[in-house]
């Protein structure tokens, strides 16, 4: 079982972003390979605290981690996804050398990659669609790979190694700090970290390798979503600069209210009006559910507000097997006006009712 990210950083779930960053800086400074050469234990610890920070410092990843837990989160996110957009230089003002960070994470930190931006799309669905699942076609605009230069940004398709950084995308400067001498890693100002320069820019995209285009996608919405649920569509965000990795698309669900049902968790509630006679004598009534009408038996003597449970007629759980229930709440309706015949019948009924004082009736009702 994977270790809890909050425990790794020594914080709790209510910790603010600033508290998370402070805890990470302290631990990363303590265990960084540059300060512990040859110490595999420190290197492993540095990996863990960096992974924990990469997740908890990102609002989207943290929300997913809190919702699904460690095991569920790692089923949805690969190691590459976890460190997507994470740059240690942004945390420490670029005082760590690229060799230590890049090597222990498989070379990811050595060259700055211009990954495409993530995008968000709000999708509105109705109540029944949220309960049963649906497929929706969405349309949106995003920066996409230029079809003229195939994302290279070059008119003739040629890219040259940057002369300033020799194709590394970064330049190094030795720097003394209170913690010792470190190499400062700066993004190359000439190639902006790409390691490549263009002699003849593509006229359609002006050398960026991207143009704004309209896209359409069919989004499969699983049963059980609710307002605020997020669906991550990998690599459907904006294209990366000059052919680099695209970002992701996050579809944020907004569920319209039902005309008759109310949702509480995965259970749904339905209020059904019945008459005095139905409550007193009992009856059978047809009840709407999310699938079809079912017959519900109202026993004689049913009281106002009585709940009847229809097992398995609620909403499916999103992250596990099972379905909620439907609760039918009966509301006895008092008629506002009566016909002559109804008045006569109620008058006769009143004569047969047991004669008790109001106080006795209150005491009797309180015992129920």
C-alpha cells in the first residue's frame, strides 16, 4: 500500500498551500542528493517528498487524491502525470543542480519542456443523465498543432541547436548560498528552454507550432456523477509548444435539478401526495422511479411523512459497485374545499371518532 502523502510531508489534510510548500522545502533541502552524495536512502526520501508535493500542491490532483485515496489515485495517474508541470526550480529559486534532480526522476528535470496548458470545460446534464450515464458531444477551441509545419514552427521544417545553451535548454551558473555552493540552473533566454532555434518561422503559426482551432469530442459521462465531478481526458488540452506533450482536458459536470426527485448521496427521495381515505383505508399507487413505474402498497393507517424504501432504485456509486435506494415519502393532502357529499361523509365520520380531550390526544401522539 502506498504511503499517505500528508504523512510523508508531516502535515494534515487541512494544511494550506503555503504550509505544504514550507514542509516540502524543509524536507527536500534535507534529503536532496546534492547534499547527500551517494546516500540512496536520502535519494529515495527525496523522491517521495517530491512526489507528495507534486500532488498536494496541485488543486486538481489534490482533490482527486482526497476523493479516491492513495490506491484509487494511482489507478488514475501515472508517474508521468503526477510530475506533469512540476519544476523544482520554481520552488527553490533554481539553486539545485539539474544533474541531481533530473537523474533521479529519469531525466525529466534536465530539460524544460513546454507542455501544453490544461483546459476546463463545463458540461451541463440533466438529473436522469447523471443517474444513468450518457455520452455528450462537446465543441471547444484550443491551441492545436499547426497543420502547415506539423508543430515544428519552422517554415522549412528545420530546427537548429541553440548556440547559447548548446541544445540543453538550460545554462548553469555556480552560486554560493547559506547552505553551500550550488549550481544555479536557468532556462536559456534565447531558445526559452527548447534547446532549438528557428531560422525561418512558419508564417501560419509565427514559429509557435500551434494555431487556434475548433474541436469536437464525444464525452462518456459515467452513471453516478454529480455537480462538481471532474472527468479527465488525457492529452486533449492545448498542444505543447513545438510538438511537446499536450495538456489535459478537465470536464466539470453541472447537474440540473430534477422536477420530482431530490438526491442525498446516492439515495433519492420522492414526495407522493395521498388522500385521507388512502391513508386510512390503504391503497396501491403507481410510483415513478428512474427506470419505470412500480406499484407501492400503502397500508391502512399510514401516517403523514411515512417513508417507504425501494431498494436499489437510487443512483449508482461512481467509485465502487452498488446502487443507492429510493425513498418514497407520503404527504397526506388536506382538501381545501369539499363537495356537499364529501362534507356529509366527513360529518358522519366525525361522529364515530373517539371522544378525547385535546390534552389526552397530545399525550397519546407524543408516545408514538
